[in-house]
C-alpha cells in the first residue's frame, strides 16, 4: 500500500466515557474544518504511524463474520448506505458498549476519512478510528518586546497513538495499534474482535514458545538437552527454519499431540489467526532459544542456569528423607 498521495477528507471527534462508571457518550454532529496544516499533522501521525507490517490484523467473529460490528458499520459506509457522521456515531456507540471493565479510561475518539490510498495500483478510501486516552503537556514560548513568557498547553500527540485502527476499502487486512494493551485489552478483543497476522517477530515467538513447551514435556534432563541441541542445529548455516522441521524433531521426544495442542493454545492466547506453515528467521529463533535453553530443569523443581560455554553431561539425585543431594556434571562445549 502506498500512502504518499493520501489526503484527509473528513475528521470528527466524539467523547467516549466508561459506561460502567456512568460517564457519558458525547456525540458531535459536524466534522471539523480541515486546513493543510492540520491535514499534514494527521497524515504524518495517524496514517504513517499505523501502516506497518507489525500492525496487520484481520477482523473476525466467533460465530459469523457478518456479526462483527466494526466490519458491518464500515462496510455500510463504503457501500454508501450511511453518511460519514452516521458511521462515526455507530462506531462511537459500539466502543461505548464495549467497555466491560471499570478501569477503561475515558477519551477522545477521532474518526477520520482518508482518500487516495493506493492499493495494487488503484486509489482507495480508508476509515481511521483513533482513541486518545492520555494527553500531553507542551510548553509554548511567547515574546512581547523584551518580555518572554512560557505557557503550558495540554493536547493530543498524533505521533503517539494510544489506540487506533485503519480499515481500507476492499482489503481484508486492517492496521491496528493498542499501545496501552497491558492495562486493558478491550480495543483489539472486544471493540474490533481482531486477530493478528503473524509477522516475523510473532512467528519466532510462537516457534520459541512451542519449543519450550515441548522441552517441558520431556522428563529426562539429558533427553531435554539432546532435544535442545537438535533444535539449535536446525538454525545453523541457514536463513529460515520450517515449523515442520521443528515438529519432526519434537516428535522424537514427545507425543505428536503435544505439538498440535500447544500450537493451538499459543495461537489462541496471542490472538493470532491460524499460522499455517510456520517459517521463521533462523537468527531470530536462535537468539530467543539461547535465553530459554540456558535454564535447565533438572527435575524435582530444581533448575540450573548454564552458560553457553558449558552443557549438562550428567545429573544424579539422592533423596534421603527431607534431604536432596544433587550431583551435576558439566562439560565444555567444543570451540
């Protein structure tokens, strides 16, 4: 997608409170007048700040995609079944109804209509929805003759998006951000009902998580280390590692059900769409595995941190009543 020729066609702002705290939803009836200066600020922050591969999602629904509220309302606007102001009212009302926790902060909701986004050589419209839950303070300096004054202003920084989504006409891929997701997850999960398209980082995280879960299911510390060595060997002298290769190594140590069960759990927990065939960067995966593999579970709830230069050779437990004696043998790695 190319955004260099994009323009801001319309902007409207609503105040969305938390219904559980009996805060109001205040809907505007008219769009703002847009100057070139305002348009450039919006394009530089709210458009360029959200269009990135790492922010790609798809809208979804647990039973029927036609029941996804955001998709329904935006589609109605793109097919000219409602006006832009009516669309913004519907989106704000849906967001207000999506507050299921008293800690969700009130904020300003911008709904923006962008035009002339180029997708596959054709110009398309897009709707941007942005909720600002935090305002920043700014200093402004003024000079009157020999007198200098500093004033403090409070405002919204478009370069720091709290929550946002960009929906392009004719595209299944949306771009979404939730910078404050550690506090509440309602923006992606409840308002948008979106699932993330795995990027290189998330695919590496899923692969590393799967490998760690497989390792946890291997009872013998020595077998665990053998498994780790085989997985690390897959990353050597190559650019990519296929999930199928990791799965084949895993099934030499654990039941085939472990891989598939843990994959489904990770995909669901991370809110991803089906990953299909995993292909990950060998370098990225190797970096994540080093942090995981340095910690060895010896059994009996005892773990050992081992540096890269050493590996576990043998471990022996002697349990006598309340006393546990552990004998560990380490060996230097070649090179």
